[in-house]
C-alpha cells in the first residue's frame, strides 16, 4: 500500500489481515469445551485481539519508536496465538483442518507486521540521515574556515 494512501491504521494491510485473524480465532475459541471458556478460550481471544489492537495503537500514536514497540508486541501476540491454537489442537479441542485458515492468517499477519516494522525502521533511518546531512551542511562553512589551510595543502598536494 502506498504510504500517501495511509490515513489511519484501517488502511494498513497488516491491520486488515489481523482483523481477519481475530475473527477466525474467535470462531475457533467458540469450539472449545465450556470448561475452557475462561482458560484457553479466553487466552486465545485475548491474544487474537492484541494483534490488530497493537497495530492500531502503534500507528495512531504517530511516533516511529512507539509504533515499532507496538509492532513488536503484535508480533509476540501472533506467536502466542499460534501456540495457544496448537495447544487446543493437541488437546483435541480442534482439528488440524479447523486450524488451517488460522495458520494461513497467522503466517500472513507475521509477514505483514515484519514488513511494516522494516518499513518504519527504514523511514526512521532516512529521516535521521536527512537530519545528519542538514547538520553537516550547517557546520561545513565553519569547518572550512578552521581547516582552510589544511584543506588547501591536501587538495593541492
């Protein structure tokens, strides 16, 4: 998605896929027995909600550092949800076939969050590089005066 087209977290592919993942996880959590309603089922729902919620919160705060932190939390929640669904499968509460869609969405969410974090880091480094260039340009005239003779000798030698 083009950066200019992003006006809110809702425009991010990572958030959109994470929302699909949340709906899928909620559907799977409903299939768990009533004895798991407040245990594993609750953990699945909480981890699932955490993924799009952290993407949204991070993007909405407007600071790259905070955004990266929230993307890290979202990525951790993807791992947590994957583990919880695997536990539910191993306990026989859900089948591998029932988990297939969630597995695809977990993988895609992880990829998109990773790519988004890489993009934010790149943007942050570019901004820092631009700031350093500006500082260098501001300092250059003063340095040229101080080192004028040494520079003349260096370039004329």
